[in-house]
C-alpha cells in the first residue's frame, strides 16, 4: 500500500479509476474528506485531474524511456510513473528532484519496480520534451491525439468537420483548467450582496458578464464547507448550464416539466426564475439521484419541485398537452465538458455517437407530446456533436411541423456577436463551443407548439 499522503491518495484514486472504471469525481469526493489540510485536498485534485487529462501524452513520453510496455506494469506503478511525469512535464511549482524522490518513495511499496521508477523519471527529468512527435503533416490525427491527449477517433471526427486549426484550438481548450462558476440564489440574496459576502469569506470573485446570476469563484477550498453554501445562497453551476433555464424562460405560476432532471442544477434554476411559484414535475430514471434534487431544493428554499421516478421515454402519468414549458436536458456523449470531466474522454467510444441519437429522439418525441398549444419545448445537451444536436433536431422538426422555431436571441441574457451564432439563433438553435465562447460546450434548441 502507498503512504497516506496527497500523492499516495492520488495514486490510489487513479488506480481505482483504471481498474474498476470508477468515476473520478466520486472518488475524489469520498477521499478528500480524509485530508485535514485544504492545500493537500487541492493538490490531490490537481494531480488526479491533470494526470488523467494528459494521460495519453504522459504514456507517450514515458514509453520513450521504458524497455517494457506500460501494460506489463502493475496499475499502481503506472499511476506513480504518470503522476511523476505529469509533475515533471506540466507543473512549474514542484521542484523536479522532489517529483522524482516522492515518486520513488511511493514505489517502495513495490520493491521490484523502485529502480525502474527512479531511472525512468530521471530520464524524463533530463530529457523533458526533447523527444520525437508523430509527423504533424503526414499523421495529423495521431499527432494531435498524442500532443493533446485525446482519443484518435475523436480527433478524426473533429478534423473532418473543422479542419486542423480549429480542432487544435478545441483540444487546447479541453486541456485548460475549468473555472468554477456559481449561480446566485436570487430567492434569498442579490448577486451583489452574495459577492460581498463571499469576499468577506476570503474568496476571490468575478461576476459573470453573460448570465445575471453567475459569479466565478477562486481560492475557496471546499465549497460545501462555506457558510454561504450551507445557507443556500448559491448553487455550483457552469455558465453554459445556467443559460438553459433562461432559454426555457418559465414564468411564475406555470406548469413546467423537466424530463431528465437530476442532479437538479437546471431544475432549481427554473424554480428560481419562477420565483418559487407554480409547479415543476422533475423526472429522472435514477431514483437515488432524485434525493440530490430534494437536498438542493431544501437548501435553496425551493418548494415547487416534485421529483418523480420514471423513464423519460415513458413519462408515466403525464397527460398529453399538459405543460406550458418542457425541458429535455438529454443524456449525451458529454464531449462539450471534457475540460471539466478529466476521465470522460477515456470513457466514451465512437459508437456512442451512433447509439445515443435514437435514445435522445425517443425522449424528445415523448416530451413533445406533453407540450400544450402555445407552449415551448427546449432541448439541450452538453455535447458538441451534430449527430446529437443539429441533425437530431432536424429529424424531429421534419416529423413534427406543428413545432416552430423560436428566435433564441429573444431569450438570451446577453447579445450574440458572431454571425454564425446569430444565424443559428434565428433558427431556434445555439451551439456553444469551448474554444470559441470560453464556456462549456452546450447545445440549446427551442420550439413552440403552434
């Protein structure tokens, strides 16, 4: 067993993620509570996410100095090598000698490999980035895959759509650190008052310019330990996700249906915009996740949400034409949030882009039957793939001429500037891209029943 240190914990988390396929965000949440020092908690999170995000590049660099394949090494030893190489190649504020020595200490739990870890990492320290890359012109997909640590199938998919320059920009954006955004709970406090409150708690804050409730926070430690969080003054939610409720544009007293609601970020935002007046029926297929909605609603002081267990393809008990607003935040590949979910790029397969649209369309078709005449249906995903977005909406519209596009520019809380975005919005659709908009990749479409 590795020692109970920040690096040792990072090794265990990465090992469990690789061996068991466990979700890294859940492993971090469970394990970080064991560390008393907030600096250690931040360091573990930084090591795990950084190592995972750059795993393919790290393995490529390590293989230059290994006489045996990575796959022949124990999973823990692989994790030690990757964490060590990550610090040597990507981290400026960890002295190289410390990165090597701490890795060797961890490797002492595996005596047969202590010398290997020491020798390989010292070569990485001395050579750094001085090694041959795949040819950028002849093997463009492989080069970008290795250089920016993305699966090659993903790169090939984007190259066909965008070409080299924009694909590279997207990969670079995916490898940046994701900012932490929160949504002011305007049922309890104004954004300006929350900003002042957070500053008093020692947090660096920057109000967002796109979403009226958004604030970017830094240097905050564990969010759930903040008194302002416990009092329900805010919800952690990225700006792209916050945009969805504004597009839905629910009014106080309306009947709203959220077909895929857990964990409840968008659901509680809808309730907030409704001033906690009306009714939100919040379905989800994962019964245990409905409790997350209940917990958030209680913390935020929201009473109009009615969590309901059920498959969004069926929506049991929901009568046709019975809701004024219907939101379909569909299950998707998630390829718009790769900078936020370090392990996601390794969990997805190309087949997902072929399988998911059928599920998404089935959910959208059932949800559409629940919209009353004059009511709106909003479809959103956190992906950037046209198969799940533009193509799917086109298929839906061709089968349902009773739904007409709503100009999204009328509902957005900010002004679009890119002509491409303006043209999309007029057709009732908007695709946000990390490298163009500096936001999580999201797709939103809105249609009104004639």
